[in-house]
C-alpha cells in the first residue's frame, strides 16, 4: 500500500502526516524531516525491541543516542523527562538536533515536551506505534507530563516536524491497547462527523480484525478532522476543546483509579458515555443517541461503566481540568452524534447524579 500524505496547515510551520505500511523501515519516507547533526530516539521497553533498529538504520550519518523508558502512563513524569534531558546533554545536542518519539501516546507526549524545553525548543518527529497515538496524540502538538495531582498538567504546545504512521506496527499491539485506541476513533465520529460514526458501525468488525485498508481509511479520517481543527485553533482557545469529548470525566477517572489501572482509551470510552448521558439529562440531546454511542463502544470491546472509584474525588479532580475557567466547570457535551459543543458552568449536581446512576 502506497503512503498517503496529509498536511497540518500552520503556515510556515505546516507539516506532513504520512500513513502507510512499513514506513519505519523506509527511511526515504521520513529522513527529510531529520535535520542537523544530532538525533535522539525516545522509546519504551516494549516498542524498542520491535522497531528501534529500523529507525536507527535510517539515521546513518547522524550522531545518535537512544533513551528507552519503562512502558506505561506511570512513567510520563518529570523524572523521565530528566532522563531525556540528560541524554541530550551527553549527546551535546544543539538547537538543530531532532528528537524522534517512537512509541505510543506516553512516549510522544513526553518526548515532545522534552523537545519543547531543550534550549527553548528543538525539532521532533512523531512515529506513533499505537492506534490511539496515530489518530490523536501524535497530531496537533500537545506535549506534557503528568503529576500525581492530575494528567498533563505540565506541558507546552510544540508541533512536530512530521508524523510517520506505520500501520504495520498495529499488528503487534496487544488487543487491549488496540481496543483502547478505538475509543479515540469513535470520538471523532461522535464529536463532529455523524457520517463517519455510521461508517464505523458498519466496519467495526473489519477494524477489530486489523484489516490494513480499513485501518488506513479510519486513521486518515481521524487525522483529517484533527488537522483541520488544529489549523483553525492551534492552542485550544475555542473549537479545539471539542477534541476533549469524554476527556474531563476520563482524565479524572485515570487519576482516581491510579495511572495505568484504566487505560486512557478505556477512560475516554466511559467518559464519552457519561458526557452523552449528562447531555440527555440536561435535555440537550436524546437518550437514544447516548445508547447508540454506548452500543458501538461495547462492540469495540470497551468498558462503558465506571469502576469502583470515589465519586466525590472524581468530581474534585474534574475541577482541576484545563478547560475550566475561573473555577467554573466547562465540559464537552453534545446535541447528538456528530454535534459536540462546549458547555460552561455545568451544574455539579447534575454531574453527580449521572455518576451516581452509572
């Protein structure tokens, strides 16, 4: 399958998204994005044994170093970022160095954050190896690390120089991680494209079977939608917040449950259902659309109900969400499938009622 190229249009900072099979081993597809004399590849101990050497083979002639971190959200920390900074210092990396993020969303977020900080900003390239990272976190320049108090509280907007999506890496992705990525795929239909949502209802079995052509079509649809939104609202002053549909509930759940206990995509799936049910409770949307969303997520093999967590703590954590303004809760709710909206000053009692009903 030949590579498909999309563009995130940000004027002089525009960059390509390349989607295809076997791209990591085809340096011609991404070598033009690696500038300067130094390159640091950041990966984790699950992905590196599978794919690191393919990337290193394409970087011959460059001064190289690698950082291989433990896998998992629990390691998206300032301590891990410090390891990346130490490796850059040992490499004597200058402002023309490039960081390559080879892994899922944790690696992409952390490596991008390090790139944003080193010498006030150097280039980085995203090479996502999970479905969730391919359709969401690798595109758009959000970078961050977590604190015990909440997810992604320390970060920066820092756009990559390129995103290289090798669909072949999904064949080695554990099924639980793959299903978690499908939550973000469903999110794009739920928030802004009812036609894509219906397409997913028709093609979900082919996606679960990891059919390459169907995967490429779904990934491209998600990336097109995100690229268009990012081009209109790069730093989330308005419309880009819609991409957080389900995330205020989801991020709070991840923190309350303990990082890693509930995968990000699993938390987003639960969060989207809660947001849809809250929309129905507030008479903004029909309960039928909430049920349709829950049914599709269930077909993906994703959880749609809260695990055992402290509900009061969950509400408290939601107040720490970055979308809130002046202490007022702002949630992404909807008018139905494909019609998400930003809602300010949401009634906390209504939120608590939905949580209690779950």
